[in-house]
C-alpha cells in the first residue's frame, strides 16, 4: 500500500521541477552570475522542497498515521511523525 | 569578477550532490517507499540547500558587499542582502 | 476537554522562561549590548518557541486529531493541522 | 557606540509586544484554549522574533560590520555574522 498514492504523480512532477531548478543554479554558478540572483533561486528551491515536504506530511498523516490510529498504535506513529517534523521546524 | 570565485567549485560539487539527492527522492516516491524515510531525505535536501545558501551569503558579503562598502555604497548592498535573507528567515 | 492537559504545566513553565528571555533581550538592547550577543539570544528564543510549538503540535495530534480520526472526521482535522504547520515550515 | 542606536526604540517596542504575545499564549494555555488557535499565536510570535532578528542583523551589518570592513578586519566580522545566521537558517 502506498499512502501518498493519489499524490504520487504530483510529487514526482514537483521533484522533477526542483531537479531542474538545482541544475539551473549550477549553471548560474558556472556562468558566474550575480550572487543575489542565485540566492533568490536557492530560496525558491528551499520553498519548493518545503512544499513537497508538507504534501508528503499531509499524505502520511491522512494515510499511515490515520491507519495506525484506527489500529490503536497511533501514538507510535505520531512520535515518529514528530521526530521528522523536528527536522523541518528548527 | 566573480566574488564567489574561490568557492565556485565547492558550490557546484554540493549542487551536483543535491541534484542526486532530489533524483533519489523521486525514485523513492516512484518505488512507493515509506513516507517517513522520504521525509528524512527531504529534510536532508533542505539542510543541504540551506548550506549552499549560507556559503553563497558568506561569499557575497565578503566579496560584493565588502567592495560596495569600500566604494561607499554599502547601504544599498546591505539592503539588497537583507531582502534576500528575508526569504530564508521566515 | 483539554487535549494538551498532561503537558499544560510544562508548556506554561517553558512560556514563562521564554517571557523572561524576551525581557532579557529588551534589557540587552536598552543597555546597548553587542549586536551578535543579542542575536544569539534571539536565536535561542526562536528555538524555544519552536519547541513549544512542536510540543503543542504533538499534543494536538495525539489528542484532538486522534479523536477526530476515531470519529471519522479526521481529514478536516488534518487539513487544519497542515494549515498551521504551513506557518512553521517556510 | 551602539550601532543599532537609531532602531533601538523600534526594537524595544517590538520586544515589548512580543513579551505581551508570550503572556497571551500563557493565558490561552491556562484557559485550555483550542490547540490550533494557540499554534497560530505561536507562529505569530516566531514571525515577530524573526523580524526583530532581521532588524538587528541589518543594523549590525550596516554598523559594526561596515566599520570592521573600513578598518580592514571585515572578514572576522563577517565570519562572526555567518555563525549567527547559521542559527537562523536551518
């Protein structure tokens, strides 16, 4: 079972876009483009990565965590969820 | 003049690694891997992107901003720097 | 019903500490203390606020969200949760 | 010399507001208010703290760092600045 199933294609599309953005920044660095223009692009990648993370957090909570709660081992699933959220909220 | 010149290769290497990480996450999603494992990887990419951002912020401040300050138009350069930092510190 | 009930006292204690830290920073500014020393304190407050946020997110998920899932209106509760997480993960 | 001198009053005003917000959240917790409403307030405090941080970063860069650059020990000042920015960009 893939809990992010219905958003799988959306996530792959976004990740492909991010991959392109990362390559774009590589090219900007190679071409010696102005630092601030590159920083704006890096901030955009950061934002896009956060959005993919949030999408997956949502799918995970609606899927795996909800299932775990119905099967009465919700607290373990939530502890795991919090551990990973910890890496995003610093 | 490229102010991040001496860190150019380091940044390209890091960006290539990030590109590989993003592709790795795409594959994880395609393979239907467990959400939390993917989220851990996404958090790692976020961290790596932030580090590239910080490296570039440093080079920019030591290069372009320092030059602007010596040429007495430092405040404009700092305003521009702050505007981009705003995108990272939210 | 208070879902963060068992962590209520812990949260109040932490918030009181944060209040003291904020007052401490006010005093540092009034005293004209060195910017970087103040920034280190501000970063510590930011960290402490994030931790209170994470504690509450956890209590909320283990309490209200779990209850909503058991009562079969989990998705609305998760949508609301994601909306607020969005404010932390930027 | 206080480099954030001209923004001192602005920073104190903002910090006093943040102190009030933190006290407000304490009261919300004491009153057993709904978690998500509290989380929204905590996110607002986080945002306000970040803004004070950015204001101080700007004053510091326009003041102390600029001065250090003019006196030819800019790189040390920038290294110190980056170390503290590291605490905000994670």
